[in-house]
């Protein structure tokens, strides 16, 4: 093989190696860019969930009359976090998704904590459901009173079927706005809104 052929073969081999390195570098860069974009997309959601959890913990501490927990990371936690994301975007994304798994576990624990506090919250929600149920019952009585005696039971029943769900729905919306982080206790609301309507129908049926 001539020197020119040998030089050409070496050139081709070098070009192939260079192309392989270029492709690997491009793939790695694309992977890091994708991981960085995914981390940027997921991070705000995680931050929002952590903020909600912090508010729930502070609220639970206030209800229990205990000092609020320390929720700011200390130097040791900051060091561990820096070490966890030191390997580039892909490593940071993996650490973020591991954090999401921990947030999911914390959500379950906070949900159990919220269930334990359902009793006091139900009493608070009664301040919303109760007046709405009373208004619905008064309207039901007024409509029945305006009807003929033979039709009072019918109109009372129809009004009850319409107004009780409306009162419950309105109460559900209002409790969600007043207590956005707490249970809306729909079972309590249903009982408070439906029972008066049934009571009016029952009384008219017995008269």
C-alpha cells in the first residue's frame, strides 16, 4: 500500500472517530438540554406543593396549640442538596423526581392529619352550609304556602329536590373559597342541606 493510500486510510479513520465523538457529544448535550427543560417544568409544581404542605403544617400546629415546625433547610440540608444535584441536569432531574416521591408520601401523611381534624373543620363548615340550608328551607316553605292546600306537598317536594342540591353545591363552592386548604366535608353539607327539606315534606305529609 502506497504512502498516499495509507495517509488517506488514516484520515478516514480519524474522520470517523471525530464524527463518532461529535455525535456522542451532541447526544449528551441534547440529553442534558432535555433534562434541564424537564426539571424547569417540574420545579414550580414541586415548589407549589411544598408551599401548600408548609401552610398545612403551620395550620395544624396552630390548631394543636404547639409551636410551628422549622421548615427552612439548615446548612446540612443545603449541603446534601448541593451534592445531590452536582452531576449535571440529568442528575438534578433524578433528584427532583425523587423529591416528588417524598412529597407524595408527605401528602398522604398530611391527608391523614387533615382527616383527624375533620371534626373541627366540619363545625366551621356548618357556618356556611347552615345558613344556605335555612334559606332553602324558607323558600321551600314560602312556595308551599302559596300553593293550593292539595298541592302544597307536591310543591314542597319539588322545591326540596331542587333547592337542597343547590344549597349543597353553593356551600361546597363557598367552603372551598373560605378554607382552600381544608376539607369541604360534603357529607356534613349533604346532611345539613337535605334534612330540612325532607323534614318540611314530612311535616306537610302528616298535616
